[in-house]
């Protein structure tokens, strides 16, 4: 097979999924080209290193123009015409068999041109949806504002300031355009990481397509119970019950305010540790929360997971958070809100789920878990074994081969 994969970035969680899958496909003998944009958000030195069979499309200037006009008008995906024509030209020269799409919402590609090419050339497409952006007029999620306008056409948007932000409310126009662009693709398979997102897509204008669930996976050789000196380093007594939170972009969406509330509620026998906290955010948090700006490696992060007694994930909007899996892989149980796909990762052997946004229930379960310590490290690790990254890549490879073979059979 000859496969082209596109994601906004080649780094971060979705970029890593794309690049690692490409490596596995190449090991199987397939030809894979990966693509990411030269986004203005990544403009530091060595932001775009040379990688074999990887292409950076567009330019910083083109992306910046698209971003500025898009943020004013709300027309995200309507510009970058020359960039997209060049991208399509490269696809044609590579004679691709399958196009694997990931995130496309960073003001860097012309969506009508891309999908016109797909439809006109009958290109088989697998599209991994990492959020809800493809079915809304603007936003990646709508849980916190309890909005269902994405079912009927958007408009009067409460989330214009949410990424990818815009000034004018063009959400009804964009919803109609997306429905037109993304509908009637002859051979399109949608992949969602969670059953929750699959259920959402089934209620959208993409419901007629085949939808498969392939969970996110992690490296269980990296994330595993590790002897840790973390408590000694930060002088946290072994008698204290250590509550851990990890995020790479803390906000109300990730439940930052929940931890501030818990810090005021819980007695001194509990210690809250948050990883991924900037100095600006740290200044706004209570002094009894230990803030770690970032870790130097995944192993260091695994040591922190291993030292915790309970991982608390009060996320209010999420698809299938891998931090839950990472914690379980290190032997630490998970407590989470009943938010989107977050509860799917745990079962009764390795954690608890409390009602959405119910901080009283969250506090109650923290105390109950600290009193009975009913979740073993072995049970947590066993649950994490369901999300081995290499197994998830095999599921993707199986799906891509299936699409390829079905396409060839149909053409013959």
C-alpha cells in the first residue's frame, strides 16, 4: 500500500499517533508519507526538522494569513488555496492508495479543495477524529456549555473564543459547508478513539459512514510501576495520601478549579500534586498544592505516577485521555468525572467514576478510596494491558489493509 497521512502537527498526542503508525506500516513493507503543516504556532528554532518521508506543507506566512483571516471571519479551512493545490499535486505524484486524515483544524488547509480532490479521484479515506470539530460549525467540544446545536446547524455560538477562536459568528455557515464538504465521499471510514465519540458521530451528518473504534494506546514498557524517590525529593511523607493530576494544558476544561477546591476541603493528610503547571497558573493556586512545571522524560513522569496513591482526572471535556491509561499502567487507580470517553478506560477493578462536575461526590470517593485502598497495582496494570500501543497500531493496519483490499476488489 501507498498511504499518505495528514495531521496538523507531527508532534503532540495526535502527531505522535500518526508518526508511530507510519513507522509500523513501513515495517510491514508499506510506503507511507506523512504530512504536517508549517504552523505559525511552531516557529521556534528547529521547529521543522528533516524527517524521512515527512513533508511540511504550506509556509509560516500562508498559515499566518489564513489564521488571521480565519480568526476574524470564522472561515477556518477556506483559505490556503496554493498550499492545498501543491499538497494535492504531491499526492498525485506519489500515487497514493489511501489517505489517512487526522486533525485538520489549524488554519492551514483548504477543505473544499481537499475534499473535491478526494471525491473526484475516488480516493479511499480513513479519518481518525480526535475530537468533535468535524461535525460542528466551530468548536472541538460542546459538553461544558451543554450545546446540541451541532445536530441541527449551529449558530448563536457561545464558544467563539474557544480554540480555534473567531470574532464573527459564522458557525451556521461553516456547519452547512462542512456538511457539504464531508458528505458523499464514496469510500470513507471514520475511526474514533472512544465509544462516546462514536455515539456522537452517529447523531451527526456523518452518521451514514462506517465508524470503527480504535482506542488510543501507550507504551507499557515506558509506563510501568517504577521505584521512585519522588516523595523523598519533595519531602512528602509516606503517611500522606498523594493525589495526582496531569495535563499539558491546564484550564477549567481540565478541572484545574476542582483541584483548588479539593485543596481547601481535604485535611493535611492528603497531598495534591499537579504536573504541567506554568508559573502563571501556579501563582493562582493554593500553596498546599505541589506544582511541577514539566517532566524531563516519560520515565520521570512514570515515576511520579508510580509514587501516587490515586490519579484524579476531573476533566470536563475529553475524548479518550491517555493520562488515565498511563496512571493505570504504573499501578495507580483512577478517579474521574463521568465525562465523554474518560470513564471507558477504567472498570470496577481499577477506579471509580463520579457524576459529571459533582465535586462533593469526588471528595467523598477520594476519602473512601484512601480508607479502604481496595485497588491493587496488579489490577490497575492488568486493565492497562488492554491499551498496548503496538496492539492499537495493529488494529489500524488491519483496517487500512481491509479498506485497500475492498477498494481493489471493487475496482476489479
